[in-house]
C-alpha cells in the first residue's frame, strides 16, 4: 500500500485526535500505520480474570480515540476519514479538526512508555499546573491534585476532555 504522506511534503505535522468506532482502536491503528501515517494509541495493561486464568491485556487508555501525526492538508485529512473504522476528527468547530498540543502528546507518551500505574481521571480545567523535576518522567507536565491523602499528577488531553492520573510525591514536582 502506498504512503498517504509523501516524504517530499514540507508541511508541518500536527497531532489530531480521531474518534473511531467502538472497539476498533487497534484495527484502525494498524490500517493507518500501513498507509504510512504515524499513529499513537495510548494503552494500559489491566489484569483480566476468567474462571480458569488471569492475563494482562492491553486496553486503549481513551476508549474510542487515537492520535495521528499528519499535515493539515485536505487530502491527508480526507484519507484518514476514509479509513474503515474512523468516525471523525475531534474539534470544537464541526468539520474543522483541532490539533492537540505536542507537549500533551509527549507527556502522555512518556507516561505510557514508563509503564506507570495510571488510571483514567476526570478532565480537569482548573488546578495547579506542575512539572516533574527529575527521574524517568522529568518534564512531564500536569495538574497536581490530592485524593485520599495521596498526591496525583493528572495529565489532561484538553481536546478529548479526558485525562489520566498517576501517584506522585508532591516534592518531586515544581510549579509551572
């Protein structure tokens, strides 16, 4: 299959959130990757239990969503939309996809790569924005909240109005 994104393109690449059909995240990821599009599907491992066994299974962090790194050109956007399983791009204005800031994607990638214990967390618009000062997650930015006597760093993906949280020592963060 030929690449949708021509290597000679000089357009800037942006991250876009794509809404996909229910339980089609992995299939759409594979189809888009085969067509030459950089795709990011954040996943979490959860222990699934059956009567006779237990197994760690990967689940999409944000059900029904994945991210694509593409130029904002009509042809490429249309090619993504024509991919089986893709429902629509996410944006505040109907028909106009809105890009996700690179910093949010990079922070999310860092958390997923480090296999931290993360839980979905309600979208937060208010709170103290902080950055992790040191360690493997240095530079990850989010919102510091307190829950049941523990501090959590909440990373929000504004466009999806969803987020994830991870336990953190509040002394490991600095205000932004």
